C-alpha cells in the first residue's frame, strides 16, 4: 500500500511541475509578461548589484558600454556595420581594442582591395570588398589573441562560459578560424 501512495505522490508532483513549467515564448506572449520580466530583473539586480558602491556588472558588459559610446569605435561601426556585431561577439576588452586597431590598419585604397579580391578568386563587387576587409581584420584579431593572456577576462566575465560564448567560439562560428583536424 505504501508503494502505491509514494507512486501517486511522484505522479502528482510531476503533473504539478509540468503545469507550472512554460516555454519563454509562451510566457512573454501573455498579458503579465512585463510584470514577470520586471520581477526577474529585480531579482537579478539584487544578485549583481553591490549594496555599497557601483553596480557589480561583468567586465565584458562594462567594456561593451564603453565601446558603444567611444567616438573611434562608433566611427568604425558607421564605416562597416558588421564590426558592431564582431565587437559584441569578441566580448573581451583586448579583442575589442584589437578590432579597432586592425580595422584602422586595414584601411587601404579601393584599388588595393580590388586587386586582393581578384587575387582571391572572387568577383569584384562592393559586398566582396567589405567581406574581405572584415575577414582580414578578424584574422589579425585572432592572431593577436595568441599573444595575450586572457585568463583574467575568462575568469571574471560569465564565470568560465567562454567555451560557449567567448571570442574563440565566435570566431569559429563565423569561419574566421577553424579547429585543426
């Protein structure tokens, strides 16, 4: 008899949990979605904000805020919109600085890039010129990563999730670097 009661409790608990659990998309479609989002935000603020002193936000977020208002970075973002996505994906401060530095170094004449595109075997058009310049810039950023110690950034930005969200994974995703076979 005891076994069936325990089995009933387990089944009952599973039903209750299933009823409570919802997908995010369903939650945010409902009327109370804003209230729920606000309450979640308040919970996170209590975790991440120090009681005394400035907010304790992760370094990658803080660096992204700085980059978004820096005139040199904004100029780069206007020249090539994809550099903004690259800056976000590269995540850490040293890579964001390298992106800007390498972007400036890659500023050559149109004839230079046209010759480079032809030499690479592509048709000369505006998209290929932009893609090639961005790819060369990102390859240089990837090369520069080997010369810098990233340990401080990896340990303090996202608490060790760089295997999924770090600059190396972003560069792999977009084909800038490839895993050795």
